[in-house]
C-alpha cells in the first residue's frame, strides 16, 4: 500500500482533516476571494500563487522540525506573531482606505471604474501580498508544523517522501478550493464594476475581517 510504503500512518484521516481545515475561512482564502472579486481571475490566480508558495515554505519548515525551535525560543514566536498581526492590520486599513475612496466617488461618472484606481500602488501586487500574508501567519505556521508531524511514521527511513506526498495532497486540495473561490469572485467582480456602493461596502466588510484576524493573531499563544 502506497501510504504504508511512504511512511504515512493514516492518509485518509489526513485527507479529511486537510479538506476540513482548508474550508475554514482564513486570511489566505479571504484574500484570494477578495482579490478575484475586485480585480478578476488573473489577479486571483496570482494571489493563489502567493498562497501556494507560502504554504510550500511552511511545509518545508514543518519537515525541518521548526516546531521545537519555536517552543525552545518563545521570543521568536512573539516576533512572528506581532509581525503577522501588524501586516494583516496594514492590509485591513489599506482596504478601508480604498473603500472610502470608492464611496466618495460613487456618484462621479468621470471617476475610473477599475478597482485598482482606488488602491495605493503598494497594494497592487497580489502575489507578493498573499505570500507575505501566508508567511507571517503564526497560526498557519504552528498548524502546518504540528499537523504534518502527526501523520509521518518517525521510524520511516525516508521521511522526506512522506512530507512530499502530504504536501502534494494539501496543495492540490488548496488549488481546487481557491479555484472555486476565484471563479465565484468573477460574478462579484462584475457587480462591483457597476455598483460602487456595493464595492465599497464589500471592501469595508473584508477589511473588518482582516483587522479581526490581526487582533486574533496578536493574542495567539504557542
């Protein structure tokens, strides 16, 4: 059996757990959805690419045994935690700024209808921003580290193969889910281009969620 050969203790439990966890709302999926809704399919996939790379880095760190490092050096976790909380707060505040600009121009027929026109230039790189959101999310770091380890047989001679298969399952599941969110966002994108009030209201809601994520991460513990 492949799972036994590759040193995975319970692959189906892992698959079900991975699906359940990926479906839970979080900064990564919310950012991809909002990006696709505001800027279209291409930008949505660029944001998804940032999530894939960020998740890949976290998976590598889990295989390298970073969990013990974070537990042995609590100040390192604090640095990651507060940096992640600060960045998510920055994303939320920037979205609020864009929503306010769209609201002010909601009745101006000469104002640009593109969402990008209301956003600062620094916020127009969905790949880079999604990558940073992923890498500075301490909850995600601790999840990947602890979750992966549970399904790898410590006595297996080539644990890298076990982590590779587990990571592939997680990435494929994530890709399918994010693709669904991206194409669901195309309908919202069409609505936002025609209704500035709707766009401003939706962006405000997403910004509030990011600020909530920021507070939650700032109060997280190992």
